[in-house]
């Protein structure tokens, strides 16, 4: 209807809708891509939640053999380690076994890693101890420590499960490896220092204080060393001495337990104490199965501690699973791994378990034992449940000093090796600084502050790198293959920065034709960094290109306040120097490393164009090479770039089109495809007008109505250089 079309015209005029439409990607294209075949997407998503379905149907006897050996081996280790870590968490020893049983059993159904072993770990146990200390200080005697710990497992499990289900696992990638290694190293030192007093039988101070205080108090307390040291030091030496025996943890604990039983069974004092500290009664079976308690007051008390607990839970697990996937040649799915530990901890809270995550030492042992599938966790769960129901009377005599030795031996593997630390320094001194900061803050403050320090420092470094990107002006280098006199020698041009720090200093870098600048971005072009790029381009033009106006002939009263021009006595000489500089014709921007661009950056590019054209006092062509995304092309087109009439004499780049069934060429201009031209596909262009080329088997690889967009840097520079002479002749 006329009224409707008039309303559309008025609306388009109000919003500034362009009269000449250039084919670009649209929101409709994106929505169609995201919503295509929704039924199959839902089915794939549901199947992906249970990775066991992908391999269980192919399970065979060969896999079973490896899984049984690995499962039994890990089971022998997780029993003493689980009880040891429960003591770190200031919980009764049986709670470590509960966490161990649920962790290894549930994880295998959701895992994408065959090597990772879920259960109590040192860093998480120490965090649980800090949480218990915090809650009990604010609400003394209101909740039992196991209740607090299982509620923490429930809440953190739900949080991590939600992150996994929503496919937000990419959040973990914001924390780099040096930051993870830093707080893991600091935490390991913290845990080891806290276990030395138990190893030596030293008491009388808080072993949960800052690491440096614990070390100082331990040294002061050495004269108070008790008989426990005979078991602790012997166990620690044995663990490091018996290298060839993979079950040395269970073997050492067995020998120390027998020795403790032989020594202490007839030496019980009248008050019921033994000469050394032993584990004593460990209840048999799963005594605390039931619905977890969800007290709103307890949730409020736990709220301040949830961020650090959740970060440790997911971060340690993802770091370990990625590490073993890399070592053993398979790829893990971070989102699915988060779902796995989320489900594990949620269900574990029904068994009285406290938060569990991936263990580095047990995962390494599992990998070395020849595990074939995640089903090895079922064998480990059987070992733990047998220990819970059949071996608890023997647990009575386990010396706690021996458990301290097991912990110290286990956490030592978490300390970064000197070669690893040196590699951080070689790769990035700034990231080494983050590592060192995380270690020092953890030692002199707390694990919580160490984690927050490493995360904040990493994010700050990321923002600094984004806001201060490197960029460079490029020149041409001709590369040759084969000898110069060979008939088969080939040559090609590449563009490298004028700054030749990364090149052979004897290489000659040839600048592009006078009046042409080539600039390469080394980061996405976004609002934090666009002003710096603008300054780099404008400052270079003002310093190296001829100014269009002779400012010596302009009265001082007519000059801008911020651009006074040459002085009264130096005007002629400065103008002579100015005339020696080349006339700016074109700027070529290499977008090969730009993956995103935003509104602020487009406006900054418009400002750059305005500033350089004002300096040159004539229009300047802006050529763009290797635009990666159709959305970047859309944004540049909206800013008025890529359009117009180029002065280039170079014909458009052509690419062969898809042959038709009968062998003849299919002219894709007759078909309206939804894909972008830059990907090699074609899209209806120029509204069906005749092409400027005559080859029926080829089509322009870039749309003809955007002559300033080029498929690669070489074609962009050639197009810019070919127009220099034509531009000069027109003047």
C-alpha cells in the first residue's frame, strides 16, 4: 500500500538506512544458523551428557584387564589418602572414604577422561577446613562440621553443574596455566608446612594459620618433638625411598599400622590415651546416607566462601583433565567435565561426602597403571566400599603421623619444578610475575587470597594486552625458492614489519610505493584499543606524509588553536621539507588478525580517515585485506568503508565456481545463497547486473560493489599502488 511504503521510506530516512544496499550478513542469517535442525541439536545435547554411551557398547576383555589393574591400584592408594585428606579438612577419617567412594563411582558415567580420579584432594580439603573455621567462628556450635562440609558439597556441586549444563566452561579459560600453577604451588607448600607438626608430634599452635607462621612455630617447637616422629619420619623416608613399588602408600601405611599396633596395644594410659596419636575408631559402612540438610541460615553463612570453593573445585579438575588428555592423546570436553564433578558432588552430599575433585597424584598413578576406560572407577569404588565395611577395625591403629607423611609425599607433586618455572620466565616474564605473586600471597596470607590475586592479575594482564596491542607498518620482502640460475626458481612477496627484530638483520625490507602505507593490526579492533591504533596511524601520517595545505600562507588568526603551523621565520624551510615527503594516496589495513570489531572502533576508524584526509587535503583510499568475519565486513560497510570507486587498475580477483552436473559452469549469480563471499561461497550481488569480467567459469571472490575489500594483503597493496600514478596524473 502507498501509505505503508511511505512509512517505510520515512522510517529509513530517520534511521539513515542506505539507499544502495551492499550484500552483507544479517541477523536473520545468524538466527537461522543457530536454530537450524533444533530437534537434532536437542538429541545431540542429551546424548552428550552421557559419554559412557559412546564407548560402553565396544567394551571388551582387553579393556577390562587394564581397568581392573588400574582400579585396584588406585583403590589401594585412595583409602589411606582419603582418610588423610579428611583430617586436613578437620573431619573424621570416614568422611574421606565417603567422598572417595562416590567420586570414583559416579564420575565414570559422565567422564570424558579415562585417567582422572575423583575424590578428596589436598587443596580442596584445606579449603574445606578454612570454610569450617569461618562458619564455626561466626556461628559456634550451631552445626556439626560434617553437616557444613556436605552442604558445601551440595551447593558447589549445583553451581558447577549449572555452569556445565549452560555450556559456560569457557569461563575457566580466563585463568592461565601460570596462575593455576602458582596457587597450586603455594597451596602445596601451605599443606606440607601444616602437616610437619603432625609428622613430628608437635602441638600447641594453630596449623591452619598463614604458612610462614606455621613454619616459624614448627621450628620453635622442634624441642617438643614426640615419639610420633619415629613413625612419621620413617614413613616419609620410605615413601620417597621405595620408588619401584606403585602401591607404596598402602604398603607403608600397613607396616606403620602393624608397628603402631605392636607398640601401643599394651600401653594405654589410665586416661585412655596412647603413647602416640592414632586414628582410633572409624565407623564401618555408610552411616550418613540421607537427604542433605539445606538450612537457609547455613547457606547465608557459607555464601562468602562459595566463590573460592567453586573456583578450586572446577579449576583444579579442568587443569588435571586437560593435562592427562594432552599427555595421552585425547581431547576432553570441559563442559562435560564440569557436569561430571557437579553431579558427583551433588550426589555425594547425600552420602555425607565433602567436596571432591580431580586428584593429580591418583590420576597419574591411574594413567601409569594402564587404565583403558573410565570404568576403572567402578573397581576403585569396590575397593573403597570393601575397606569401609571390612577393614575399619584395622584403621583404629593407623598412626596419624604416617598419614601426615602420605599427605606431604602426595602434595610434593603439586609444587612446580624449577624447569617449569623457568619456562614461565622464558615464555612471558609477566606471567612468571603472576606465578610468583600467587605463591607468595598464598604463603604469607591464605589460599583464598592467593587464588584471587592470581585471577585478578591474570585478568588485568589480559585487559592490558587488549588495550595496548602491538601494531606495525609493513614493507615488502621478496622470497625466492631454488637457486637464482635455476629454471624452476620461484619467488613471492611477503610483508614484514619495518622493525626487523624477529628477522635476519641483513634482510632488505622494501617499503611500498610512495604514498601507500601498510599497517597490520595484531589484536581485535575494539573499544579499549581503537584510540591507540588511531593515534598510531594519524601520527605516522603527520610525521611522514606531505601536508596538503601550505600553512605558511595562512594567517595566524585563521589557523586552529591546536595546530599553529610553522613559525614566522621558519615557514619557508618547513614547507620545503614538507614538499619532499610523498603525497598520501592510500592506507592498506591488514585485518588478518582481527576477529572482532565494535561500534567504537568503527567510529575511531572514521575519525582516522577524517584526520588523514584533512592532513592530506584530499580523499585517501582505505583498503582492507583478509577480513575474517562477515560481521566485520558488515561493520566496515556501515561505516562507509569498502564502497565507492577505486582508482586501482588491477582487475578483480576471480575464483572458479562449482561445476554443474553436466560439466558446464554454474553461474552462481543466478542463485541466492546465504553464505558470505569471502568464504569462497557466492551470494547474489549487484542485483543481477552483468559482471565486469568475461570468464564464465569464474566469479569475483570479493563482491564487486566493495572494491576496497581484498582477499589477501598482496592484492590489497597492488590495488593501492596501481592507483598512485593515476591519482597523481589527475592532479
